[in-house]
């Protein structure tokens, strides 16, 4: 059986030796290892894929051998639980649903929640529960409360914003801290905010992109996870760019969920560490 | 013998028919044709590659058949003349010099002008005249005047800023209007201004890029010609990004000069039309 | 209303002028035009997007003005009809179904036909009729006959092989001549035939790809329409490559159908002409 | 001071722990570590970047702690010595010379050897010794002997074939075993052998590429190091493809030398392990 051990802590000399030696003592065979030291921030990150039977003794010894601030997690190969939020656009939601159907992502989509009913047939076509929570007549706080309660029932590992066209309240963000992944339809930090394809067209760029990022309280300012781009030309107006961009959005959003589901993703302050 | 006819004017019905029919009447065989109509701006752009012997009668008939604002140019297959400006960095300058040596660009580099002497050996290694015009002790206006006079002597078709790390005065920009091509070391409009790789590192982007653009009086705001990008990771600090970025800068700058030299480039207000 | 005129014929001087002048005479405004001359093969290809009301007189005059071998077609903006063939794998089929659902392709999927029942739920989730025609107990000729009869009932413009893992009989190929588009899971002509990802892994390539092509009677030898690639590493075994490759296959197959649906695709002997 | 330790040996449990623990005991701080286990071949590969002062005792202890077949090397930060072979084409040779001039590669080009005199001015422009060894009137064995003797005088770490258009004798390949890096102008294994761009044009591919690989005795069959590709269209004939391809060849060849110079490259039978 294969497990993934993720470690992050303040950096000091000998960390890799400590971790790998303990694995060896506990008869855990390392089949893949990635580490990164952020020398500026003096932080250590490691992802270790082992075969064997890690015990709770192993984990407690590991924790006590490492610096006090160490965050150690052992992930069994079960699927990562995700609730997806959406509005009306089908492409990102559909992309993830299809990937799950293909068995191409290590995730279980527990539910889709949207502020319009349009995507109900799509979710149900893939046998995923769909909840419509209209924002009509509700304050942002009230709406976020209702949506948040629905999400909380599922106890997901991740909340994926599959083109959820709502600004989130700080309370909502805090409630699902470090769990919310958004897809923004531009190559951040270019074209922050609304209508990025119109901005891109006006500026006459030759490349457009999309960005998946964790959500914090600054709009489009959270730690970036994945970005990708594609060429456009003078012949593409804003509508054409939006159409072209949908494929990139879909790909980038799925890629971010895949990285998260494989435990290859660490938040490092305002940035991420992503092991390939 | 092959010629390239470029046309731009306000759009109206029947322009392609007019131009191509006149070519036919004058026994000019069209071997390649590209056109674009900017429907918002109501502008028409066309690049026509013909074989045959275009006469001055052909050109005057063409001009009189088209709308009054038509800009018609016939380019013979002679090389496009370029003066390159640089400072201390070798990669963009060297990239163009090497491409010329390989005979891979339809350009003739007439001279290199720099505000430091460092790149003299590189220019001279490729037998290109090198002028150092130090900015020490000169006002921006005076320095631009001296550099401008040197350039003007060569009567170039284009002025290429091969990492020329000076802000240009409006007088200089006006003097070589629509002829100055700059390479900026970011994916514009992200990271305008100084130290874009440091900005990129601080933001934690996963892709960096470079942008070639025409220069106007707004810093890094001129019409974009070519952009390209490359992947970076959390393991790349600002210095590593700068090193990785140099290849993209070189490629993008050479590509912009190539497009200009093949008369595939039109300025359309704040944007460009680029035929591939 | 917008129409697309496609023309191909043997090349001669003045063809663009003839076609565009006739458009002008008939009050058809050209909003976009692409042409290509294959100088070796002496063939002319043109795609002309016009607004206005083309009459049958226009078409007959056009035909009589052009060389005898001219194939002229006028496409109204109706959707291109497609029947998809599949086996067991969901990704290419699902990709196209999802794109249709998003309204991102100018196609109407009339039916899905497969030699196994596995993909029935996927087709039906998108409200597309599904037919299972098992090959068990049938000769290739018999099976192709049954599948072909089913297809013929729909009178599709295109037959898309969405990972249809069967070799087609010459009779089947002839029956739907120039209409069958296949997706092959390698960067052709590398790794023709079975198990391309295993071949790629054995050879230790650093890039894998996919190829959409028209089908003729030589296995994987038909005219190539679209290709795309992605990076792999020494850490990817054949199974990992296959998983990574599915995204490329899906993208490339959708792109080929999109080009066909926008009438940007011409067969030119053993090659294609593709207007972007 | 920073050193790079490279290790390869047959795989067994606990190797990472052994190596990193010994580093720790010897006060070597690991700033970057990459490892790979080829599970099929049961081979272990590791590249470890350390700061500190590795002693000969460290190395002998390391060697004795590891399996008998272990190849352990400690690389000081001195430049990797390279002799380049060329024929008449300037782009790959010039690309590497320019990169060295920019100080962008950790290499020292000791000499250029060519079978024609054409590239003498280019090498000398960058102050690199040039030797012409004409193949006229010599058997392949004789020519390879003369070129090999010249190379041997320089005792290079690598021999780079910068478009050296000669087939090498088995003796020559054996003499510089595992040191010869070639650039082939196709996306191998497609279009092995002569005139790959003509083959690519005939096949009508939409993407062309280049491949850097170690040389063994099978033509174009050595372990692949780097590959890259670029889009082409129906409008590009073989000559245009060759021109477009030169940029990819240059980039891929430089990238392969860079990886080698940073000790990120391991030969694993018929394949390579490449740490990014």
C-alpha cells in the first residue's frame, strides 16, 4: 500500500536525513521524494511517497524529531473530497465532472452548489447532487452563510470555485481557510477583476491565460497554483478570446485540483510550492 | 521577382476585389495574400505577395482606386535597415547579430549604439559598427539628441531597442515615430516598469514572459507585436527567472524584427495587426 | 446573415480577383478571407466569409468563371452534423459531448455508436442517442456494414472516431470518403499502430502527442489535421504517459471537429490545408 | 561553497537515508536534492547539491556504504569543458558560443573542430580556437582518428555535435563513450536519418521538432536528452520548415549542454534521467 507523507516546517540542517532515516527504521520504502527549501523564508517542504505500513508511533516519533512548528500529514490513498461552486457557465464544472467520470482525478465530487439553477442537469447527468442557493433577496453575508452551511455538511477537503461569479465575504474565506481554489480567467496579475478578456482585447495582447489560485481576502491576490496561456491574434475580439480562453480555464482548474488531490501542493505565505 | 504590397485604409465594400483585380490587369500574380478588417475601427489591412513587374502606373492607379486615406507601399525584396540600441546586456543584441550572420532575417544591421562600451567586442565580432554615446554628464534631452543624430545618419527603417535600459524622451520617440521596437522583460501588461522578474518572483507566478512592442510615449504601453512565455517554478528565484527569461526575450525580439522585415506588421491605433 | 464560401481548383492567375469581384457585384461583403496556393501541386484553396444574400445565380456564375475542376461550396451557418464512434474510453467522446453542451462547437452530435455498451450512460447524460453494435460473432465486413447502415441513416457531414479501437474495412472508408476523422494517440508518424505510449516509453522520448487525421486505407497514414504535444519525463511510465496523453487526445480531437465545423479544413491529396 | 554530488547504483531500501545522513554527519547542508528510482530497471539516481567542505573521507565512506556498483561523483563548481564539432551551419554553434559569451552556461568551449573552414570566423569572433580537419581524401576511420586525436588533446568532459553532418565510426563513439551529445533536426523517432524536414513536409505534419541525444552506434537511436517542437502549417514547405526548425535546434542543443553542465543528466541504459 502506498502513502504520501507531507512535511513543512522551519528549515534546519539534517531534515531530509531525519525523515528518511526514520522511514528506513520503520521499514517504509521511499518510492518518490520531493523537497524544497525556501532559503529566503527559511522554510522546508517535503513530499514523500512510501510503501509499507506507517504506524502512529512512526508519526509521533517524526513529529517529535522535527522542529516545533512542523506540520506533518500522512495521506492514505483515499479520494480527496471536493464540493464545487458554480454559477451558470458549464465548462469548468463540466471539465471536472468529466475527469471524475474518466477516473482521471483522485477526487470525489460530493456536491455542486450554484446560485442559479442552470447547471442542475449537468451535475445530475454525472450523478452528483446539485443545490441551488439563489442570492436573490439575500445579503452577501446571508448568502455566504447558507452556502457555507451546505458545504460544511459535506466536510470536504477542498472547495473548488468552478467559475463561481460571486465575491466571497471574509467570513466565508476564513471558514474554509486554505481550502478554496478559484479559477480566474486571466494570466494574473494581468487583468485583475472583471471582464479580463475585454481588458485583454483593449490592450491588444497576443497571449491570454488563466490562473488557478487559493482564495484569500484580496481579490485575485491569493497564492497562485497553476497558470497556462494560449496564443491569440488581432483577429480575435473579446468574445473570441473568451471562447478560446475557456479551454485554458478548464485545463488549469482541473490541473490545480489534480495537484491538490495528489498532495503535491503547499501554501508558502503568499505563494505555493508545487511538486510535479 | 517577388514584391510585397501593403495596404491600409478605412474599410469599404469591395476593397479586395479592387486590389486583386488591378494586380490581375497588371499581370501581377498573387502568390500569397492576407487581409484583416477591424470591424470596430472600420479599418482594412492587406499584405499581398506578388510576382511580376509592378509599375509606377500600377501604384498610382491603385492609390486613386482606394479611399483617400489609403497608405499603399510596395516593398522590393531588399533588406530592411536596422540600427540597434543597447546598454550592457548581450543576449538580445547577440541574438539578432547571430541571426543576421545565419542569414535568417531579412535585415541589415547598420550599427549598434550603446551608452556603455561593454558590447563593442560583440558588435565588432560580427563586423557591425559600434558607437558608444555615454549618458554621463548629459541631460536626457542632450543624450537623446546625440544618439538620435547618429541614428539619423544611417536613415534606418527600424530602430531596435535590444535591452536599451534608458527611458526615451518624447522628442526621440517622435523623431522615429512608428519605427522603434522595444523588448520588455515581462508579459505585459503584467509587471510594467522596473525589475519585472523581481515583481514576478514576489507575486509567485508560474509563468514568465517577454513582450516586443512599438514605443510610444507611455512607458511599456505601445502596441504589442509579439509575446511569449515559459514555465517557472517555486524553486526559481528572481535571478533564476531573469536567466530563464533571457531566452524568451531573445526569441521574442528576433521574432518582432523578423515580422517587421517581412512587412507582416501594421500599427492599428494602440494595437498591431500581425500576419503570420 | 453570414455565409462561408469554400473553393478549390487548379491554380491559375487571377482567381482571387475573379471570386472577390463576383462577390462585390452580388453585394456580398467579404468579412474574412483566406487563400492558399500549393505551388508544387498547382492547387488553389480559398475560404471566404461573406455577409449578404448569395443567390443560386451567384453560385452558377462563380462555377462557370472558375476552372472546370473547381469545387465550390456555400455553407449556411447551420450546424455540421456528426456521428461519433467509440469503444470504451470516455475522454474523447466526453470532451466533444461537453463542448457541444457548452455550445462551443458548431456541431450537432446526431448519435454515438459503440461496439461496447460502456459509454451508454455518458451519451445519454447529454441526451444523445446511443447505439451499441457489438462486433462479437461478426466478421469485420459484417460489423462495418451494420455500423455503416446505422450511420447512413443519420446522413452526417462527418464521422468522428472518438477512440474507436477497430480497424476499418476499405468498404467502410470508401462509403464515408473524406468524412472520417480519427484521433491517434501519438505524434504521427512516430509510433504508428498499437500501444503508442508503450512505444514512447520504451524509446525514452521527452514529449508525447496526439494526431487527428482523416482516415484513408493506410493505417494512421491519412491527411493530418491537428497535432499537439506535451512534455513527459523519465518519471512517467507508459501508464502515466497514457493518462497524460488523454488530455491532448481530447483537445486535438475537439480542435479537428471545430475546424471541420467552421469549414476551415480542405483535403489536398495526402495532406490538409487548415485555415486558422 | 557549493558542490554537486551525483550517485547512481542498483536500488535498495534506505539509500536516501544513508546518503543524506552521511552528508549530515559531515556537516554538508543539502540545499537541493533530486532522486529517481527506475522501478523496472531497479536503478537509483540522485543529485544532491550541498554547501560545506566535502572531504575525501566523506566520499570513501559514501562509496563503501552504497551498493558495490555505485557510481559516485562529486562535482566542484568549475566549468564543464566542451569541444564542439561542426560542419557549415552556424546556428547551433553560434547559439552555444553566444550563450557562453553571455555567461549563461556553466561551460568552457575549448575548441571548435569542423570538416569545412566556413565557421572559422564565427569561432574566432568569440575567441575560441578553430581547427579545420577536411574529410577530403580520407577514409572515415582516418578522419575520425585525426579529429579524435585533436579532441583528446583537450581532454573535454563533453563533445557537442553542433550540426556535424558526418556519420561517426564505432571507434570514435567508443573513444568518447557517454560524452557525445548530438542535435538531430527532427522529433525522434519520427524522421530518422537524412532530410527530416523534407520527410516532414511530405507527410504533412503540423508540428516539427528537434532532439538532443547521446550518441551510440545506432544512427539517431541514442538516449534522448531534450526535445522541443513548434507549429508549422500547410503554407510552410520543406525549406521554410528547415528555417523555422533552426531556432528549435539551437534551443534544444543549448538546453542539453546546460543540463550536462549542471550535472542534471544521467544515462540509464537506452534512456536518460533528467532532473529539472
